C-alpha cells in the first residue's frame, strides 16, 4: 500500500490530486474499515450467515464490476499507447519534413501545416487519456459507494444480532436444533473464510494491477514529455529557419538594391560611352570629309564633285543616316560615295553598312563607291571588307 502511495505521489500535478484523494478514501474506507469490522463482527456472523452470504454475493458482483472497469482502463491504456506510437511516427515524418524545409524554403508553409496537424493529434490523445482517467475515478467512487452500502448492511446485521440475543431465552428449547444449525453454520463459515481469503488475493491482484497502470501512466507521461521536447526542438529549428529566410530576404533586398544601382550606373556609363563613341565618330567624319578628296585622288584616282556631307535619306518610309555622302568621278563615269566612320569595325557593322549602301544606290540609280574609315582594321576584318569591295582608310592617313 505504501508503494502505491509513493507511485501516486510521483504522478503529474493535474491528475495526482484526484487519484490521491480516491486512494485515501479507498485505503481508509475499504481496507482499514473492512479489516476492523470483520474482526469486531466475526463472533456475530454465526447467527446471520445467510445474510452475510448474500452480502458476499453482492460484493463479488461489485468486484466483477471493478474487474470490468480495470479491463476498460487497460483497453484505454492500450489505445493511448497506440496513439503515442502514431504520434511518434507522425513526429518522425515531421522531422523529415523539417529537413526538406531547410532544403526547400518554398515548401515551408506545407511543412508547418503538417506540424500543426500532428500537434492537434497529440492534444486529442491527451484528451482521450484524461477521459480514461475520469472513468477510472468514477469506478473508484462507485466502489466506495458499494463499500458504504456493505457497512450499512453490517450495521443492520448487528441490530438483528441484538434482537436475536433477546430471543435466546425463548429459544432454549430449540437449543439442540440451534447447535445442529451452528455446525452447519460453522461449515458455511469455513467456506466464507475461504471466500474472504480468495477476495483478499483478488484485492492484492487489483492493487498490483493499479500499480502497473500507474507505472504505465508514468511511462505515458515520460513519452509525452519526450514528444514535447521534440516539438520544442522542431519549433526552435523552425524559428531558425524563418530567421535564415528573413536574413536571405534582407540579403536579397540589399542585392536587388545594389543591382539596381549597378544597372543605373551601367546605363549612365553606356550613355557616356555612346556619347564618346558618337564624338569620336563625328571627329573621324569631320576629318574624313576634309581629307578624303586628296586621299581618293592620290591613291584611287577618284575625284570629288563638290563637298562631302553628313545626311539622312528616307528609304521605304525609314530614315537612313549616312556619315559621309557625295558625288565622285572615276574617269568619265560618275558615282555616289557613301562613307562610314567608326572607332571599331566588326563584320556585323560591315554587313549593316553594305545593306545601307544597296538601298541608297537603288534610290539614286547609280553605282556606289564604299568607304570605311576607322582607327584600325584587324586582319580578318580587313580581308572581309576588301572582298566586299569596300575602300578602307585608316585614321592616321587623315589630316588633323
């Protein structure tokens, strides 16, 4: 009994109070009183053995109800353990989801949802365990009420014994029959004592079962405590993940701001470079317009007719800019001269220049002399331009 009391004292605060009160009532009202009353009333039982036997039958029925209650409590405990196993399986799945959360931040919301569902299952399991505990307390209360009824019946038997003693003088003539009856009652008493012994053993088994249930309850609480520890760790990991996500979001925001600034600076740089490119281009064009007549005359026997100009032409509804344009003669034949001035020359620029020359040539219905002026012509570019019939003039030949 002392061991049972120690086990109850180790239970959690929220269920220890009701169980401990039931235990005290059980100990005082059932065990101590039952032992004391049996010893004090043992001499009176001989006269009222039939009523005791009837009371014994009701006691056995109450014990059977107790066993039914214990069986229900055992089934509830098994269901609780099954629910805990399900919870552990769910927590394992939640841990895997957490790993995937750290790997894929985009799946964080779904993992959080599964975590909340598993926590809800835990609360449902705890609620079921609490309901089972309430049913146990109700059964113990019923047992206490049955014990009270047994004590009341014993008091009634004691009163009947008093009346029997008053009538003993009147029953002197029936003494022989009474003695015979007492022998029968003695035999019944032996059987009753055997029943009491069996009930005592059953009571011990009941106490042992209660101890086992208390130990199982303790293990259940330990498992629940482990579950809460795991949930706490997962919550901390979740917080760290959210913190890392926030840090990544902040870093992303700073990166985007820096990238935006770089794009703006790059845009400004491109505008400046384009301005410089146009400046260099115009500078080359101005020098070429002054120097080309002499260079063309000296190197290619081409004579300028009038001044060279920079101009725009409308061709098929589109404006075409010409860096250098003018009329020239080679021998007795007149041509139009189309020139392009660039700081750097590429095959793409040459192909674009050739398309422009073809359009302008068709507009004036005259053959063209194509001229390209640049600072330098790489070997591959030079060969490609000469194959297309373009006159290449390096900038160093131009007058300053």
